[in-house]
C-alpha cells in the first residue's frame, strides 16, 4: 500500500512515517519545515535534538533497510500538491501538515490569519488534488477533540441524533472550539465532509486529544531517529510541559483552577490509531469521525501525577496556580465517547507512574538544553495585541527547499 504522510517531519508525522515503513508500506513524506522555521523565528527549540529530514531518512534506511521518499514543499501551493499526488499515487494520505498550536493562533491577527490560511487552504488544496488525481484514496485527517469545546452534555463521535419539532436526524455534533487554531480544524471538517458528500471522496477525521510521550518503538532505534519534544509556552502541550518543568524543578504551571478536562493519549497509541483507520477505510462518499484519545484527566490531576513521579526520582517539584491566559471553562462537565477505535482493536497504553518516570528519566538527560525564558505563557486570549514581540508571519513563508 502506498501511503503519504503530510507533515512527515513533525512530532507525530515522522514517527508515523517510520511506523508504516517498518510494516511494509511504501511511504513518502511531505513537509515544508514550517515548525523548524517558526522555531528559528521565535527562539524556541525541541528539547531533544532533532536531525535534518535527509539525515533521518538516511538513518532509517541504515537501521531498517527501508526507503522513505520525501517531497519538500508547501500544501498551500496547489501545483505542488497536485504534482505529489500525480507522481506518488497514494492509496491513503495521513494529513498532519498543519500549524498545530492554539497559543500561536491567538498571538494577534497575523497569526490567526496565518493559521487559518495555512491549515484550511492546505486541506482544501489536498481535497481538490485528490478529486483530480486519486479519487479512490482514503484521507486520514488529524482533527482535534478541541473542535467540540466543553459542552454540558456527553460528546459523541462526530454526530448526534437530534429530535426537533417531532422530526429526527443525525447531524454533525455542535462545535464550540476555544481558539482560532481549533476553529481551523472545524472549518477543515466541514470542507472534508462536503467533499465526501459532493465528490464521493472517502475520509476519516481523527478528533485527537492531547498526545504525550517522547518515544515510539521506531524513534528509540537510533538517536538520529528521535522526534521533536516541545515544552515552551507556544508549542508545548500540557503534560509534556509539566514533565520538562519537573526535571528542571520549575513549578508546574497549572492555568487557573486546573479543572480543565481533556482527552489524552500516548504517542504510541497515535501511531496505532492511525494504522487502524488506514486499514479499515470508509466506503466511497463516507465521511466518518473517530474520537482519538484513551483517557480523560484534569490539568490538576496531571500536575499531581507528574509531581509524585518526579518526587520519586528526587526532583523537588511544586504546583503553582497561575492566572489562566486562556478564555476557557476552568471547571466543567466532560464525558467524551471514544469507542470506535477500541472496537477496531486499539489496546491503549494507559498513563502510569512507571511510564511517567521513564519519560522523566529520558528528559532529564536533556535538561541542560531547556530555555527557561520560553516556558511562561505569554499569549493572552483576551488581547488582540502581539504580547511579546513575536515576529509577524505572512503566507507563504519563504522556504529553501533543502531537506534540512
Ligand atoms: N494548560 C495548563 N498549563 C500549561 C499548559 C496548558 O494548565 O502549562 C491547560 C490549558 O489551559 C488547557 C489544557 O491545559 O486547558 C490543554 O492545553 P494544551 O496546550 O495542552 O492543549 P491545546 O491548546 O488544547 O492543544 C493541543 C495541541 C493541539 C491539539 C489539542 C488536542 O497543541 O494540536 O489539537 O491539544 S485537544 O486539546 O483535545 O483539543
């Protein structure tokens, strides 16, 4: 099977490409190095050193004997996407290639516009290119649990049955996202659903929760295969941030009351969930949604778990309640369904003390690389002013097309 991973240089995309390659798929990756570029511009950096894509691909060949092809370019460029699909002819496309950060999208107008243009135009181009060059191909698109927000009722997997004035229908679940980034994923979902209905394309929208973890079976094979690990106030997600904070004995930054509840999953389960989606494609014309997470936690629960694991390792860790920079419910009802991937065969890796301790062990080897000044959350959801001199972004960013 020919599989294209868009965003194949990223935190999830790179391990996903190796995961499929190891299992006999013919894999190609697409990337424009957006995250590496934005790191350079913003002074952020992966905690774990990451090697240039060409070095990664060579190392993978050495270690596994398998080839991964690379297409360097931007999916907001329609000619480029068309050419990739025309020449590679994928059976499935795994689309990770978007700007992934909510705080980034809330910096100011520039960053909101950049996020939505980059994400929505990229996905729309892909849909048109699929229609033209590979209409049978299965699109597996990374969406987010954040599309739903935090409603005061159970969250279903994509659709909800509604009875209104005596009539019944199954309709898309209401979307109440909490940032311009999460909104970009909502808009993508609508465009993908429309393309399936209108053109008979097939797609799986994976509404993924917050991923944590440093290692997969493949990244662990060689240090040149490591994936990125972000911990700063823009790119780092909550549990990964807490783990890095713990190993430098920085107080754990719980925003507000810490009752914010979200779905979480281990990075190794992301790999498997995407494989399950790819191996069980929907029918032509079908648009389906899987809620991709394995457990729910509040932010405070996570802070307590990290604190306990860190204390066992001898780190002196405190939890501080800082002012919440986001506009979000700090305590709320949350019960999201997530059975469809389990039904397909997912066996989750649940969060445990042992796992947390092994993550802390690994991270502590790199703690000298932490840039403490990047940890505080500087982006204020209530303000439309760029708070800390983040450089303006415009599309398209100019990229040198080297596999750096
Ligand atoms: N939070 C803290 N302290 C921190 C960082 C975050 O209390 O130091 C809180 C936030 O206020 C929020 C929650 O933790 O309530 C989650 O924040 P996050 O930064 O870990 O995650 P989020 O911004 O929602 O976005 C991340 C990924 C995104 C993905 C999404 C899945 O960046 O790409 O789509 O998780 S989900 O959250 O399910 O929508």
